[in-house]
């Protein structure tokens, strides 16, 4: 088969949760020589996934490229999972299960980690242990279930305080409820670390001590857990290994891939080398059977907030210890292995080692971690600067077209392209702009987006993947934006530049659309004020303005001459009475067309009202020129009119006024032309006449 391409659907495509999962998928796919296309399903600019709910994402973006799909929790609804399954390509879910579609799932063993945490707290003497979390989220429900199982095993009562979200705000509200209830618990397990951080701040602000008055445990083991005071006990779910397990499960449904090296205790060809030895991936069941569920172990990590004065750290691996002591091993290689441990944990891990060696290792680790923290600070500074410059540049639509993607130079991306939905063809995209990529087809189906030029620009061996995000706002769905970049996992979900880029671009395009709409509305209002709605000719007001300008010019330039024709249709009322008003309107429009066809661009035809028309003949040679135009108009209007309701005949009475006859105002000239028209009508209908006096 050609190069393996895995499509990932995720609410966000970066951040310390979704980004870490996608990074695990990317590393495993890169080991197979493949590439990843990660599609964000939430509207760009969305604040938090749990606030938005599961998006109604239906776009089959990249389906022609992908050999299989990995769908992260909260990305799409069951209907879209069914459509993915119907393609016949393998689909694997991460951290959730499908209720109506037989799809395999890779999930963290949420229950086991929480059971271990409850057992650990009981070992500290706690018998009143509470749980705080958002039970509307499937992961949190499983964690709560593990909590209940552990309580039942020890015959302890449940104490539940629901949080409205998975973030600090939700944890703060749950802790406030806990305090308002008189603090009935001595220990609190939170559904997420962010909940736990919010609860910790609320408890400390209320004068409560942690862990003395309330022990505290979170879930996710985010980096911030190492830097709270006290340090936060947590339950670690290895997101990178979950992503790798999803890839291992996915390739079981793909023919033509090489057999993967087995791990000890795992069936041949079923486990990736990056998976822990205890992880065994079952063979995918037949369609008629129950879908496979692969659980990746979670691990309770004791710290100060649970009452452990010294962290309970795992023994130091001999290979890692040797690498730490070897000056030739690059710091960057060691940083990834050590960033999850505090120095206190490492101190305990290194206790069996000789003192001099342990001191050298600790100094090296401290140096690595200091560099890592400083690197994080620089990264965040660069991210803030880039986002500021990005916002300033994308929104300057008066200086450059944001569709051309010149603003992408402000971002750490290798390439990019923008596809806008083709009007009238909802499944096709017109490529409107590109950045550092070779030109592709002008139009392509959404299943083939991003184009091959973008896919080829990614270098999976360096961690680059292709990101796709909708360019959509509450008002408009503009299209899709694709970039080639590294995964950003050091910010909270939804704060990565990719998400902001899509949101800013949608705002810029919305702004352009609104400006065009305002200009169009202004033009419509102007035309309404100055033009006749039926015929499109200038109305009386605009005609008078131009006539006044002609009078002023004639006063400045004695050689300049103009004339005014006043036309009235004879027999128009009969057409209305016999054929109807719609036919009358059609006749008026055709009258305007016939009169306009006789004139030069410098002349001005106008509808005066009813069946009366005006003509300003600009810069004529003399009276004969005006008379000739009047006669041609009379002849043109005497021809039959073929209307929808039948044939009609009318004639025209035309009066003429000349600028050389001494009239000094536009109104006076109109009165002269009007009188001449009535004179012509009284002499004989359908004639032309001229008055030189009032």
C-alpha cells in the first residue's frame, strides 16, 4: 500500500490533553513511515470542549486520503461515526465507546486509578471521602464509578459534589458547595486536575489546610500538579501510550502493513514497541461480535496533597540512571524522561545509589528541568507575541487580503492552504490561498482536501503533521484551513494558534462581508433615493441636480447649449385598463429602454412620474439636434409594444426647452418643456413641440 495516512478527529487539535493524545498517535504512525491529518471538529474560537458539547460535524474532509480514522472523545456524534464506519475503513475510538456503531475503543482504565487513590486515602485513615466532577462527561462518570466501587469494597458512604465543568472554575464551585455543607469530608477526589486546582485555591482561601483539613487528589497528572502548594496528588493516564494503542488497534484492520515487533507478553503483531509490556491488544472481533475495548492502565501518583510527606516514587531504572550519569547523553534526550518527576521524587529514587553519583544525577536533572522551565517561558512568550502579531495582521483587511495567507509567516508553520466553499456546490472547495506550498488544483472535492501538496510538505519523522480546521463563525461557514506544523501541547486545549487562526480568519472574512453588505446597502439606498425603482432611470431629484449643473455651466460658458425634452405617453391609461397594471409596468420599462437607446452616454434620461419622462440633451450643436432626437423618440414609441399580456400601442407628446432662451433656473426650464408638451398634445397627440416663452 502507499504511505499510511491516518485521519484524527478531535474537538481541538492541540493543548495538554488533545495535543498529547495526537502526539502519541503521530509518534506511532511515524514509526510506521506514515503521516497524520488532524481535523478540529469544534468551531474555531470555541473556548472549552465541555462548554460546547459534541459538535454536529459532518464534513468528510480528507476521507480520500485517510486509510483509517481515530476519533477522540467529544469530536463527533454517533451519526458521523456511522458514516465513517460505512466507508469500510477502520475506525478506532479514544476514551469513549459508541452506542450504535460496532467500533473498537482504546480507553484509559479510569476506574482502577481512582480505586487505588481511594484505597491510598483509606490507608491514611480517611473514611469520609468525597468526589467532585462533571458527571455529564463519560470519562468522569467512569472515574466516579471507580470511586463508588472502592467505597463499596470498604463499606463507606458516598459524598458527591458535582462540578459544572472540568476546569478550575468548576472545581472552585464544587469546593464552595463542600464548604457550605460544613466540610463533611476529610478527603476529596476530583474528576480532573484542573478541578482539583480550583478546589485547592478555594479551600486555602477559606482558611482550610490541605491535606490536614482536607486531603486532595486530582486526575490527569498535568505539569501544574508538580508546582502547586502543596504538590497535587493525581492519577496519571499515559496519553502518549493511549494514542499509540489506538494506532496499534487501527492497523489491525489495514492490509499490507508490516508486522510490528511484539513486546514481551503480547501477541505477535498486535502491540507497538512504545506500549507498556503489560498492555495486550486483543484481536479485533468479527463485526457480529462486541467491539474490542482496550484499557490502558492509569497510575495513582501520591504527593503532598494526599498526606504523603515524601513522594512514593518508582525505583530508578538502571538504564535511565546510566544515561543520567553519562555526560555524552544530550540533555534533550533526558528531559522527556525526567520532566514528570520532582526533585524530591528523584531524591527518593536515587537513595540506593552512591552519594556522589546521586548528587551528580540530581544536579544534572535540576539543570535539565531549569532549562526546560526556561524553555517553556520562552515558548509562551513567543506564542503570545505570535498571537498578537497574528491578530493584528489577519484583521488588517484594508492592507492585504487575508485569503492569500501572508499572515502565516507569523506562525510556526511549514506550509498552508485555504479552501473556500464553492457557491452552489456545497461539497467542493476553491483553493483561495497558499503558503509555502506548490499550487494545486483550483477546485477539489472536500474528500480530497487538503491537496497532495500540503500532505507532501509534512515531515512525520520530525513530528510535523497536517492540521485542518473549519473557517466558520456563527454567521458564515467559509471553508477549511490546512497547515503543516508541529503539535502544540503546552497550552490548555483551544488556546493553540491553529484554533485562533481559524477564528481570526473567520472574523476577517465576516468583516469583509459585512463591509460589502453595508456598501451594497448604501448603494441600494442611494439608488432608491436617486433612481426610479421600476425603470432604473434617474428620478426627478437626480435629473434636477444634473439640470442645475447644466444651467450653471451654460452661465459660465456662453457657447455651451443643452435642451430638455418632456415626454408624455398618450394611450397609456388604456393599456392599464385593458391589459392590467403589470402590462403597464412592462410598457414603461420598455419605453425607458427605447428612449435610452437613442441617447449618448452624456445625456440623461429620467422618469418624472407616472407615464412622463424627461431627457437632458447635453452639449448639443443647436435647436435642430434637439428636434431630431424628439422626432426619433416619437417614432420609436409609436412602434407596437409586445407585452406578456398582448400587444399595445401608444404615442408620445414631446415638449422641448432650450438653454439659449434665457431661462436661469432648472425649474423654469422644466415648466417651459412641460408647457410645450401640453401644447403638442393639444395640437395633435403624438407630436413634438417647442415653447420659447412661459
